[in-house]
């Protein structure tokens, strides 16, 4: 399939169906104190958000804003791929794939696309421009419907190399966080001959390469403790999506309020919100994310990224018995103390050819949306060596 321009145009009947479902919501009770969201999404806040959804949120306005970005679709090996392709405005743009994670979408990357592709319009130097390629992960958003089983970040990276071939790019850089960091890591590992550099803003243990206690310096212990707390109290979604994603998908595909509860909790807990979700996100931003999952019916195909690696060698298979570092291309690492964890430098040096290392005091899991200026600045600095 050739590359075709793409514009979002959700049928009105889909929006009518959504309104009717919201009106018919059967609300649960909240038993006991859940003021700090300790049992999950707070009932009072979700009612407030849904009331806004029904009376004030304007999908058509948001759709028009999304359509200001140059979007395209293609099909590679039977897999639909939606992507933004923003050509760089500068003398020598570096091609750069930026990768989102779960429960994100490509729209979470919008605040860095303009400054990266057109730095002069954002008080930057045109010499730092990038050709920005921002795909929706296969099975996410408009990279759907996904009918090919077994897709996860290794396959996504392989598909992206073929996408770059279609776009005429031989060499390129890559950036990502969450699952997007895994995609970028696998690109650097499997396609080192094509990748100029890897930049990640979350380090993910891959292939059994978990950090050991002795890997942590004293100033890194808080990041390790936060990771253990996350596994103990905040990773239930992962176990469900890793083991029985089909079962919960019936609720997620049938109830927009249920889907919102599932996604908004992560926006509160994983971003650097201090427990106040709207200290980082507007209601429109929260609902944009929910809508992009709801309207494309992609909860299940996105959740399968947790299930598929467990069905075979998956994550571990690509890294078993590999020399160290396992990503030999130059790597830039940013970590944000508001994220769900920070991993130690000693561990990172075993996995990556780390050439740049920064730990930021503020910002969390969704750094391109939370702290876009920091991400953009570090990407410009890191990739200057390849110009």
C-alpha cells in the first residue's frame, strides 16, 4: 500500500452513540475512603470529568486541531501504520522517529513536533531541525484495525525501518519513553547499521536485565524504592493486560466511563501531578486521550503489547547471550524524578552505549507532554554530534 495523506473524520453516529452511552452510565458506589485514589479512580472526580465530557468537551474542535499536523497512513506487511511526518525547516534536518507508549497516543507528542521540526518558530536555531516521524504504534489509534497477532515493540521497530525505507531515509535517530523506549531500544539493538542514535526518557529492564541492589548509588536509591512501590501498588493493570486482556476488553469497549477510569488513573499517578491530576492535565487533554482509544476501538489491540511478549521469547529472546552493551549506538538518557521509577547509571551502561545522562527534578512519565522544552533541548543537544 502506498503512503496516503490522512485526515481524522469521525462519523457523527459514533459521537451520538458515545453521548447516549454517557447518559446511561450506571455509577458504582465508593465504599470507604478513596480521597487519595488509593483504591483507584476517585468517583467524585470521574463524575466531574464525565459531566464536562457531556456538556463542554468539543470533539470537533479537538479533531480540527489534530488535523493541523501532517498525517499519513500506509500498510506494511498487512499492518496499518498511521504517522505524522513533519518535514524539518532547516539546512540539514536529521530524520527522527519519536515513539509513544501506553496509555499514550501520538497526540501526546504534539508539543515537541513543532519545536523539533521548525526550531526557528520556537526561538531555536534552524540548524537543529529534524524531519519528525511520529507513528501511532500498530494497534493504537489510527494504526488500526490490527488483525495481525503477536505484534509488540520488536515487530513495531522492524516495521518502522520499512516505513523509513518508504520515506527514503537511510539513517535516522529515534526517541521514546515507556513502550516507545522499548521500540527505540530494539531499533538500536537490531538495526544499529541504520540508527544514528537512541534517546530515551524511561529506562525499561529488558531480557532479564534487572538492576541489582549493588547497581544503585546512594543518590539513586529513591528511584529504586519508587519502582518497588510501583510494582507493589500500581501495576495491577499490567498483570491483567499481561494475562487476560480479552476478558477486560469487553468492559473497555462497551463503557466509555470505564475506559476513562482506566486511563485517567494512569495520567494522575504516573505524571508529576503531586496527586492533583489537573495540575498537569486539562480536562480536554484527559478526554482527548480517552477519545482516541474509544473512537478507534483500540483498547485491546494496544493492551496486547503486554500480553504478546509473554507468549514466546519476546523481550528476552532478543537479548539473551548478547555482548554488552546490547545497544552499541550512542544513547542519550533522560530520567524524570516524577516518573514511576528511575534506574541506575551502572545498569544503563551495561545495556546502552550511554553518551549523555541527565536526571530532571520535575516531570514524569509523559515527559514530551509534561516537559516538552526539556525533551526538545536535550534532543537538539544530543543529535548535534550527528549533523
